[in-house]
C-alpha cells in the first residue's frame, strides 16, 4: 500500500467517526436542514468537476466535466440557500422571527 | 507562486464543513453553520480555480451560471415540496460524481493502477445507482410515479442478480482497467439497478430511503477523493456519508425495521386484511362544531401531525388553530414522530414555516409521558404512528414500532378523509375506541371550520 493511500484511508475513517459524533448531536428538529446542508457539502464534488472541465484534455472529458460542474453548482446554490431559508423559519415562542 | 497555498485553503474548507455540522446541533447557532459552510465551499472552489492544470475557464463559467440559474428556483420551492427537492438534489450530486468518474476513466486508462480503478469503480457504481434511484424517489414523491410499492415475482432475485453483475463488472475492471468495452456496460448496470431498487419501495418508507441515498451520494464523493487523491473530498464525502447513515438508522429504529427489510421487504404489499371482523366495529363521528366545543374546554391539547397534513397543505390552518387556542389559555403542543412525513424532520419544517414556535414541537420520547394528562389528542393526517396495535398485537405488521401514545389522552380526535386504512391497509384500532371522535374531511377544510367555530364561539 502506498503511503498516500494509507493516509487517505486514515482520513476517511477518522472523518467518518467525527461525522458520526458531530451529527449524532443534531436535534431531530433540524433533521431536514441537516440533510439539505450535508447535500450542499457533498457538492464538494465540484472540486473534481472543475479540474476535469478546466483541463480540457479531450472533448468527452470537457463535456462530462462541464455537466458535473453544473450539477454540483445546482446543489451548492440550491442546498445552502434552502437550508438558510428553512432555518430562518424556526423561532421560539414569544419571539419574532429574525 | 500561489500553488503552495491551495492545500491550506482545502484544509480550511474541511474545518469549515466540520464546524458547519457542529453548529447545526442547535437552532440558535444553526444559521452560523450555514454561513461557515458557504465559506468553506467558497474556499474550496477558489483553491481549485487557482490550480495550474486549469487551462480555460470558459466552460467552468458557463456551468457556474447554468447551475446558479437552476439552483436558485430549487431553493425557493415551498416547504411541502422539500422531500422531492431533496431527492432531486441527491440525484444531481450523485450524477456529478459519476460523470467525473467516467471522465477520469477515459482520461487515465490504460495507465491507471488497480487501487485507483477500484475507487473509481465504486464512485461510478454509487454515483450512477444513486442518480437513477434518487430520480425514482423524486418521481414517487412528486406523484409522477405510483407511490405504492410495485412488486413482481422473483423481484429480489432479479435485483440481487443485477447488483451482483454490476459488482462483478466493477471488480473485473479493477483487475483489468484496460477492458474499455466493459465500462459502459458497468455504468448501465448501475443505472438500471438504481431504478429497480426503488420500484418496490412505498411512500411511507421514503424517509429511510432518502437518508440512505444521502449517504450514498456522500460516499460517491469520498470515493472521488480517493481517485483524485484529494483529502478534502474524502472528508466532506465521509461527513455526508455518516450523516445519511445516522439518519437512516434513526428512521429504521423509528419503524422497528431493518435496512434489508426496507430495501427488500416491500412493506405493505402482501398484508391480508388484519382483523377480519372489522365491519362489526363502529367509529363515532363528530362535526367541526363538536370538536370546537371539546377543544375550548380543554387545558392541554396535543396535536399529532402526519403526512396527511402536508398533503392537504393544512399547516397554516393548524397555526390559526394554535393561535386561537393559545389565546384562550389552552396549552397546545405538537407531537412529532420521527418518521412522520416523507423525510426526516419533515413535520418540523412545515410547522416552522407556518410560524409555530419550535419549542412547542416535541419529540416522541419527550411527549409520550404527557398524553395521559392531555385532554385532547388531535390527530391530523397521521395514521400508523398512532396505532396502539404496534404495542400489543403480535400479528400486526407494525408490531414493535415505537408509536405516539395518543390512545392515553382523555379524548382522541382524528381528522381523516375517510375510514380507509392508510398505506399497507393496516386497520387502526384507535378509530374504534370509545374515547375517539372521527372528524371526516380534508384536513385543511376541517381545521378551518374548527377555527371558525372557535372564533364565533368566543365572540358571544
């Protein structure tokens, strides 16, 4: 196993445990915003998409990359915006919405 | 040059994502979480745009504009449409991963090592199957496709065989990445499997399925991280994967079912009419006026919302009911079952949209002890999650599922369109109890007329 790969696997396993710990604490009240936020975060696939689209190595890869950037961008813009919209709706009794 | 800074930008982005999720743990800090999440994404995108490998920004710019133009309307959908919107965005996320995987395959073969190819195969498999599965889920949630489970003989055998074939093709590609003719077949198998996976799943199982798809979309992104040797992708993908996993487990527990049962069990398909002597039982029906009288005299009312409230778009009328009762010094609380609605947390978002304070929304474990003190439990469009058979009837298909103890309230009022049993055709014995009143009609119309009665009554 190469060192890079070993390191990547460590990162993956530790990030999964960290994710489980952090997300376990999210109140069920916010499970829908949680899902739309993690959806926006997983649009990090935009990083790979930009590389493929911008390297312009072959026509096929540029087309696929551009499509992928579009898909990721939809999720980034749509995901963060709707999460924010949802969270703005939650208010405590006796308080106005902020 | 700027290049050495890029890894630092990625590191900061990864930290931002962790903070974003951490701050989501409470309502007060949650919005800060979204903002730092946006910041993290901006750092990641800027870092990537600075990379020297990028020779042209033209298509990237086009895609940015296109994505933004489609993304904004998708964020402005009404809250009742959030489940289908979420399914659709899982589809986009998974498709992005699958497309990048496909592009990388054709760019890198035949100079691709076995490990990278394994990760790539996983990325493409998860990406394409999640893409079609999410589209199917979207179709079912949007009522484009029939929501009831569709089953046929040997369905599980067919599905498993197809999945086996897809995995075999993936393994073969990992061993011999140069087998280029196999790649399109592999991708097609994944696409078809995604469709078949969702066909037998009914509407009520959507909360679990949508969580599972959330997890797959994240894992596809993490697999992409292994292909590109990018730690940021691995971290963000792992966070998304674990979030989906936790939600799926919570949903499964709330239905007392296992993953395999949900994916292969086709719930509600072969349930014979449980309790053959149903005709002898009678339910008491009441008018909106009766309901208003009882509610006016109550001290504590617990509202139990379900998918029916979402379908009827009754949440704003429910808010009016909440207002008028609260003003009359009746305490109103909301009991939220984890699987009420079509996705995790669906009811909370709907009620928050209707401007009901979130401290009145109570989780199942918290609220169940309060039902015995409640004068009225008002069930609006919920069914199976209130069925006492889950506690004692070993023959019931929902036996063992944790339920809201609605039957312990002094009076139970059920707003329902008709006596037709809900999904799965399970008879709800709650409706035949002496203390239960059925108010028939569309949830929005019924709650509206109750509000009108209450308003009229208080003026006299």
